[in-house]
């Protein structure tokens, strides 16, 4: 991605002003200060545990692209761990997909009659995800509504009947009901962002959602003891709301197998720190085994006003500038935070989104944006070298390294986010030959994606300094 100096200055002036962020130290076990040792190091002989596969995504390739093997192959190349099925109809227009009201179209119909359900398109959509080796996370409820009137983003009038419809959907995919499947989809999320009123819910009383959740969750657990049931997919990690839901679940004997929330941050710590507080809240509420799912996130340097304003040219810059939503800074941010999550309590994360308008790794015209390539880098590391090894880094440079079972295949991911220093990054290597040549993929201001080779000597790998960027090294 090569641009003129004038274009870069304009982008930096616009996005930089609204992206002034804090640079406080984030939680990490490897950012240490040792005067007599190198600032950066990788030891491929010291295993520290598995690479945490926090590389999930929302949505999948839209149906208008699904007939092309290339689109499927490019999506599979990211090796996503999970795919959350939220807002799917918004990325595949004209299709009756996923949402409860699109599968069960007549709210007055009998939920026990399989003739009242339409599964065909959702079946094909989920099969494409399974074919890619990813785990679908089925969001029971509705997609977000930005229309003047809200038609389905409402507290269902009959929670018990709604629970029966949800049970039928699970039954179709996990027990073969209604010409269904035995796919054993593990994760079932009850609604999305019920604290976002009116776009996703119509009752300001938080207790209304909590009671609805309990009815649906207990019904699903009754018939499907082995699935994981959770929510509430909050707009942010509000521990007071989470505690109220957890307390009611404990009181009513309802399952809470995972707790989910969202975040569209300006700084890494906005993603890295909250899981610790959510973990503490759930432990104290009696759910020490509940998983933590941050299942919507995307770098947002200018806050929501930057992408929801009425000035079209402003929105254009935020979405398309190199320092904006989908440029090289965002690409570096993604692998930076996924590296930092390795040392926290977060179970799962889902980037928003694979396909979509402003938010997609793939734009509406089928072009792959810069963050796509760093997501593919992380996916390759997590899948091909799933055993994490010891690294040391600092506040603005994150190192993630792994090996395979044999120890022969080695990968190193170097993520640089908002680094002010101009000195090169010198990484001390252990567990590889003293000198050699490595294959390197680079994403930075000058390259949406570059494949090259680098020589290293005396067990030191030297990388050029960048403000933000990613190096993916194959030994």
C-alpha cells in the first residue's frame, strides 16, 4: 500500500487528532527490565504452554461470494478458531439466515411442527464454516436494527414459546430434527447487546433480559445437557450487569457456561484489562468455570462518532485512511492484542467482522483489506506451531512464538503498535542455528503485504523500526 506523502499527512492529521490515546503499560508477563540482557528474545527450547486461539471472527463469506472457491480458500487461509453468527443477514442481503424470526417466520405458529421452520440457507452457511475447520457460535436472537422502527429487537412477549423455538433450532443442528444434522454445535448465545436500547432491546430494566435469559437457558439445558449456553453479549464489560445476571442464574439454577461482551477500543488495555475484572466477578458469583468471550472487537481510533457522523468525507477517511479502521495500524493492533491475551483469563475472542461494510476484513467488493493479512499470520502460527515458547518484549512490541510437536517448525510473530523509538528491534534467538536466512511477511505503512527474506547473524535477528507494523517470521 504505497501512498503519496501528502496523502499520508492528511490521513495522519485527521485520524491522529481523534486517536490521541494513552500509552499506559498493559498487563504482560514478558515486558521486563533487565539491564544485562537483550530487550527482546525468543527461546524456542523453552515451552510455556499452548498458543491461545483467540482468533475468532464474526460473520463469514456472504452467499454472493460462496460460489467462488477462491473466497472459501481465502477465508480458510485465516484458520479462524470460531465464527460467531451475529449480523449474518446484514452481510448477505436477501437471505433468511440465522436470526430466529427468519427461521421461524410466523410467531403464531406451532413451534413443535417442523413445517414452520426454514433452515436450508442457514444449513449451507454453517456447513461452509465447518468445512473451513472453524467452530460456529450460534447467536439466538436478532441482528441489530438501525431503522427508525424496531421490528424484532424487542423483549419477546412469550419467553417460554421463544425458548421452545430456540430448542427446536438446537435440535435441528445437533439432533437431526426436521431433516437436520448431528453437528454438535457447542456454543449457543442468548441474544446480543440487550443493553443497547433501542437498537437491540426495548426495555430499560436490565432485569427484563436477565429473566428472559433464565427461561431460555433452563429450557435449553433441559434437553441439551452438553451444549454451552451463555450471554449476554453486552456492549462493554459492565461487571454490575454481569453480576446481576449471574446472581439470578445461581438463584434459579440456570446455566451460565460463558459470559460475553464487546469492545471497540482505541488502546490495547481497553481489551486486555477487562477480562481480569470479569473473571473476578464471575468467581465471586459462583461461576468459576464460566468461559470469557470477548466476541465483538475492532480497533476504533476515533470513537463511535468518527464512523457514525453525518459528514460523509469524515467517515470515508476513518474507514479508509492508513491509520484508520482498516489500515496498517489496525492490522498491527489486532495481532498485538491477540498476543497480549495469551497471558490473561480470556477464553475466546471474535473480531468484527470477516465480511461487512466498514468493518470487514473483506470489503463489499471482495477486496482484502490490510488487517486480513495479519489475521492470516496469527492463524498460521496458532495452527501450525500451537506450542508457545518463551519470549521477552516491551510495552510497544509484542512477541509471540511457537513450535510444532516435533520442534522442527518454528514461527515468530512480531507486532509493533505506536512505537516512538527509531532504533532497530534486535531479537536474541535461542533454539535455532546461529546464523541463517528466514522467510518474512511484512505489513506496515508501505506494504499491505510483502513477502521477503532476511539474514540473521550471531543469534540476533535485526528488524527495522516502525511506528506500527507486523513481521511474521518462518524459521
